[in-house]
C-alpha cells in the first residue's frame, strides 16, 4: 500500500451500554493492510436506510437524545427502554460499525489484476461498516459504476434495487404472476413500480395517504390502494382480482395489514370459484414481512382458508440462495439502469459529525417518504 495513504480513518459506531443507554460516536480505526484481491475504497456517499436505522438507533427513546463535544469528538446518547435490554444483551459493550452500502473511489488495491484494474474507479459496495471514511473489501464485491455516475448516484445500488428485484425474482421462482407491496411510495416502492412497468408485471401498491397515492399514479402505477380510506379492503380486493396477485411483500410488519392482504386475496380468488369449499381456496397465498415500520404484533384473522403462508424475507439470504452468478446478473441490471429504474433521491447530505447531531437524527429517523438522508464521510471534518 503506498505510503501516502492514511493510516487511520473515522468510523461511526453504535454502542449499547450496560446501564441501558445507546451511545453514538466516531472512532479512529486503522486502515487495514490489503490482501491481493482487496481494494480500499474512499467512501463518498452512503445512505441511511431503514435497515441501517435498526442497528444505528435500535429502540432508543429519541426524546432523550443528548450530545456533547463537537466535530469528530461528538458523542450522542439516548435512553433505551428497560424492556428492550434483554433482546440487546449480545450488543452490550460492543461498539458496532453501521451502514450496509455505499459508493466511492478505489484509492489502493492488492496485487491481483482484478483489484488493480479498479484503482481510480468509482464503485458501489455492499458489506457493512460503510459509515466510515474508508472501507477495504474484496474486488469481486465491487460494482463498477458508469462513467457518468456520481457517488451519490451509486450509493443506494444494492439494498433497495436488489430488494425490489429480489421480490420479482421470488415471485417468479415461487410460481406467482403478480405481487402486492406495502409502503409503496418509498424509494424502494417507486423502484419496484418502475421494474414492474418495464417487465409487464402486475403490481398492487399499498400506501397510507392520498398524497402517496397521487405520487405513484403520477409515476404510472395502475393499481394503488390507500389504507387510510374506508373503501381500502374493497379497493384492494378489486386490484387483486384484476392482477391475480397471490404474493405480497410487507414493510410494515405489525398490525392488521398482512392479514388484510391475505383476506382480500382469498376474496378475489373466490370471485371466480366454481364451487364452495369449507377449507377455502386451494390457491396458495403468501405474504413476506421484510420490514418493521410497525413494531407491534402481527395480527392475523384467519378467514382466508388453509392455503396460505406468512414468513420473513431478507435480501442477504435471498442472494445467498440464488448464488453469485445469478446475483451478479441482478447487479449488472442495476448498473445499466442506475439513473432510470434505480434512481434514488435524497432530502439532504450530511457528514459523519452531523449524523450524530440530535436534530439530524430526529429528521432522518422519521423514515418518511422523500426524507431519506445521505452521509458523505468526507464532509464536515475540516
């Protein structure tokens, strides 16, 4: 590694203390020696995804946020509910790095030709610990970005794009022909809508407000159901009957929504049933929970027969299941359509020190539509 490279870099850490507090800080960590097939990426953009917030903030009570120090020395803490500590026991005392994905410039590489070929190139990477100035990673894990792309363009190359593509792939692999998605006005939901339009897949979008419904209809969505309306279940059943969707992906998790989707699927199927069965339709109906926007219990009122399933779905196990070659095809599609199908939009870009500011935390923790933040780890350290 050339001597001009830094010896250390800042990395954001999240710590659960034994006395029941969450503590956020910036740690100075050594820049590692590179193996032959490694590259060192200077991270220039990394998004704050809902999946990142789960590790970054956990169940902390944000009303109790307190901060001391400034710049790279800032430390921010918040109280954790007493009932949450049992689930966090394995985290106590371990300052954990955060950030699933990011993009930046390769500034050094090991001796392998595939690693050397990336020096000076802009790449997107997935692998954790991205809220940092530098990240060493295997060359094969890098997605080379198009020549006209910026780090911000490529920062969200993996989690949302591959999750949305993973949903349509899961649909096909499990024998379904159309799907349902909740929290559909999110960045991910808008990507999924564009994929389904391009690929001719029937999609039922579930949103929580008229404004979100209008956003998706303006983007060409054919079926949008607003859960805030009294007509929601009737509207959802109509959309399911029109598309034939029998698989759903639910970002909400808690509450009645997963059960409502199954009930409406059964009602839509029974519109064309030839005979009555006390066991319900024989068509399998599946809902996968892939998020926890509602952390309360998942309520299932079983009025949808016996051919159904509810389970969890996560991106990383899905990619492991399909294997590197198939996953690489999905990554290559993301690179080709980076500024169209998979374009992401951000409310604000902040530096690492500002990511610890209580006011910024209150803003990016809202997870609202159009409120996604981007961290530039090279910003705000002067």
